[in-house]
C-alpha cells in the first residue's frame, strides 16, 4: 500500500506538470484511456484541457481585435477606449437601474451601451476606424449625452463629467481638421446644454429619488471614476507608446552610430590601403620610366626606340591611373588639403597646352587656347589642383573627340578689388553626351556609353575628382552637350588677385 500511494503521488505530480503544457494533453488522455485510471481522472483531464485552451484563445482573440499589429496607434487607442467604456457603462447601467426610477434615463443608458457595442464592432472587428469614430461622435457625443444631460437632471447628475470626456475624445482618436471640427461641435453642444439649464431650469427633469443629494453623489462618483479610469488608461498607453518609440529610436541611433563607426573604419582602412599600394606601385614604375628614358636618349636602334616609346606611353598611362586612385582616396578620406600660393595664369595656360598638344596632334585635332585679355596676370590659389582640373577636362576632350578641334577658354568675373571668379571652359567637337548620361557623368568610376567607348583608356575617375576639387574650392562645375555635335565642360572657382595687370 505504501508503494502504491507513493506511485500515485508521483503520477499526480507528473500529470500536473504536463497539464501546464497543452501539447501533452493528447498523450495524457490517450494513456489515461488505455490504463486503468478512473473515469473521473480522465474527465478531470478533459475539463482542464477545455478550460486551459479556451481561455487563452479568447484573450488572444480580443487582443488581436483591439491591438492588432496592422492598426495604427490612434486606432488601437480608440478600441481600448471603447472596450473600457462598454465595461464601465455596463456597471453604470446596473447602478442606474437600482437607484433611478426614470424610464427615459434607463432607455438612454441602454441605447448608449448599444451604440458603444456598434462602434466597437465597426472599429475593432470591421477595422474601420473613421466610421467608429463618427458613430461615437454623432450618436453618443452629440445626441445621447445631451439627452441624458436633460433627462438626468443636468448639473445635478454625473453628465457634466461625460460632456468633458466628449470634449477630450476627439483629441485622443482623431487628428487634423477632423479633430478641430469635432471639438468645435462638441463645444457648441456642451454650451447649449448648460445654457438651456441656465435660462430654462424648469425644463430639466430632476431625479425623483428620496434623497437627491445621495443620487447626485452616487452618479457623480461613478461618472468621475469611470471617466478618470478611461483617461488614465489612455494617457498611460500614450506614455507607453512614447517610451517604446524612444527606445526604438535609441536602438536605431545606436545601430546607426555603430554602422557609421564601422563604415569609417572601413573607409579609413581602404584609404590607407590605396595610399600604401599606390606608393608601393608608383615607386617601381618611376624606376621603369627612368630606365626607359635612358634607353630613349642613348639608343639609336629604331626597333628598340619603338619598344621604349610604347613602354613610356603605357607607363605614363599606368602612373596617371595610380595618381587618380590616390587623389580619389585622399579626397574621400578628407586628407586632401588645398595649398594656396601665387601663380602666373599665363604660365599655367602654357603648361596645360604643352601637356595636351602632342596627344591632340596624334589624332589630328586642333587645340586652341583663348583668354580674356583683362584677366589678372597673377592669382592666388592652389595652382597644382587648378592645373589638374584643366588637364582632366582637356584629356577627356581629346579622348572622346575623333575629328575637329578643342578650345580652352579662360575668363573671369570680378567680385571685389582683390578677388575674382575664374571661369574655365573646354569645348570639343566630339560625340556628345545624351541628357540621361549627363546625370551620372560626375559619378565615381562611371563611364557613359560603354559599348562605343570601351577602347578608350581611363578609370572613370577624372571628372569625379575634378568635381570634388571644384566643390572643395567653393566653386561649381557643369556641362552642356549635344549628341553628334560636341560638349562644353566648364567650372568656376573663386581666386584671390595677386597682381592686377592684364594678361593680354
């Protein structure tokens, strides 16, 4: 008997543990049927199962109706207010039926509860928030509340508290012009109610109860508690939503900050890698070009000179690519600094012409240089970067022009006695650029019309570097182009005047 009692105790404990998890109910029930467990034990298990499963389902169903994930904040709040109002109104009706002898008041209370049920059905079940709001606003706030104010005794009842709630309701569940209109109409209805009682007090029906004071106290207390509960839950929910949003914003901000730190580290590592690799590659290339230059000077063999010329051309092209990548990485990392110095505008134009004219002549292109004769002869700025920008535009013009000419023009616009806006334009008679390609022309590593330009050397960084340099100097850059006619690239940058004599 002792062992039997012990086994029964263990079995009961085991059943109670497993009953807490609904997924074990079928297993327990099957074992109970096949064993000699008494009938009442099986019934107990079935009842426990029915109770434990139905309760969560109902709660989950109501939670989904009121707080569905697809609903916005105001829709959820309206469903909550309607749910609390239905519960509170049901309790209030019990009190009314007990202490109030007025049939009209009882019917109005029942009608108010019915309209709350309808509004809840429309808002929560049918998911029509605006329709539910209008039912509450029109049927309850504008019709039922004023009638209950009239039949319950006006200020000698709890209805003033409900009128206050009617004024607050639009601010909780609606927004924009709808909220303002609802509030104004509720305000007019409230003023009319109190105005009628002020001017025509004899028209109001005072409750026919034994002790009017007790009726007023009971009605006001239950109205105040119910309205305070509704507003308190509404405010609590708003605070909860605000805290949740603040928490999400803080989490997103932290994630964004971590992502920015990671991106900065990645950019720094990439820039450092490009700088190191560019330096490591450029050093042996310069050595190769130096040795090739010695071959070009000392050799008289035409075949060897041809090879050496090809080596020089390929080496200079590779060096230019490396320099572009290095400049791009410096600009992207913010380590590129402008060094203002006095320079001769005439000398810079000559340098740019001499660096490009040989390439233009190889393609039988005419290279022209024009300048405003009143352009100041000496300016203050970063001459190296200004020359680099002009060379980039001239190089592109030569690459994409097969016949005709290229014209470089320098002009200016005086700003003050000591400063000007230097205007540089490079016009060509090349293939031209379509409007859709012009939008992406200054992007990094971008080359338009790859099908027709695949045999043209370049990385697609020249214009991007030029644009960034122009913007770093506080200037602007642009292009006008027509397909089949040619293009005109231009930029304008501020420069200081060092010597205000005409270039001529």
